[in-house]
């Protein structure tokens, strides 16, 4: 009887070990499948030209249209409340960050790195960003007068939504659907599109060219930190000063509130995605 019990225990132990081995093999297989899929996706994303229009383009163009409407209304209204609701809430938060992040992370189930938010090679990336900003910084110095430059600079540091919207969102979607070159051109054009009707025609053309140049840089590095905060804030500060757009500390705190809401959306979606992944692993 004792011998039978020992054999039974050994048999049960072997079964448990076998089950654990099967689970480990299954997990390894899932990892290999994911890596294979990622390699296929990366290879597909590295094509110069392709024609594979999808819902990505529809959503991207929809957010671009929404941004153009909000920018136009903001620029042509005197009402502070309308500016806050339409441009701040609908444009900056919903169109530029909310929809893109929710769609990419929770609907498409892509990693946040696909939108350029990654710490990979962060030091070289920041060095490149500083190098790009160096020429603009020399142009900025003569424009600084009195104490007004500090809130102006901080205000523009907090403009995360614009480079994220143009490069992390629009360019990444267009690149997936149409290839590297069309992705660069369409993202560059997009930077000018939402200024149409608000800025002079010659300025729009400059935005097109500037957007294409910046999109080319981003296409090579694919890290949002090459654009933001160093490079983008210097260029944006020059643009706002030249455009005689002054921002005091009230605007800074308003922009800070928008930035914190955008950051909250990002963190929520990233954590939600991780939770879903953990739950799925538990049931496998």
C-alpha cells in the first residue's frame, strides 16, 4: 500500500512537471510568434512605397480635419471660453492625443514605441535634438527682450501635442499604409493643412517644407524625443515671438493643465494595455 502511494505521488509529480513544461513551451511559442509578427511588421513598414489603405488612414485624416477646424475657430474667435473648449479640449486633447493613443494602443494593440515614445538610445537622440536646435537657439537669443521670454519658452516646452500628433500619430499611420516616402510627404503637408485659413499662404508653404524636412529626420530616428522638448520648443518660441503671439503665466498654467491631461491619457492607456496583456497571459 505504501509502495502504491509512493508510485502515485511520483506519477502525479511527473504529470505536474509535464503540465508546467507544456505551459512553458506554449509561452515560448507565443513569444516566438509575436517576435515573428513584429519582424514581419517591421519589414513591411520599411518599404519606401506601398498601397495598403486601411482604417488607420481614415482615423488619421479625421483627427487632422478635427484639428484644422479647432485651429481655425481658435484663431478667428475672441471668446476665451470657445478657445479653451474647441482648441484646448477638442483639438489638443481629443484629436491630437486622446483618439490617437486610444486607437493605437487599445484598438490596434500596438506598443507606445510605435508612436515614437521610447527611451531607446535616449542619450544620442537628445544630443541630436540639441544639435538640431543649436542654430535656432542662436536665432532666438536676439529675439529675447526683458522677462517675457521665460513664460514664452515654458509655454512652448509644454506643446507636446504638436510633434506627437504630426510624427508619432499621422506619420506613423501614413507610413504603415503608404510607405516611408509618402509618410514623410503626407506628414509634412499635414503640418501646413491645419494652418490653412488662419495663416498667410506663404507661411503655409513654409510649413509644408519645414514639415517634410522634420518628417524626414523623424523617419530615420523614429523617436519623438529628437523633436520634443528641446528642438520643438526653441523653434516654436521663435515662431510665436515673430508672430507677435505673447504668452504670460496664465497661458503657461493653462498649457500645463492640457499637458497633464494628455500625459494622464498616455499613462492610463499604457497601463490598461499592460493589464490586458497580463490578464491574457493568465488565461493561456
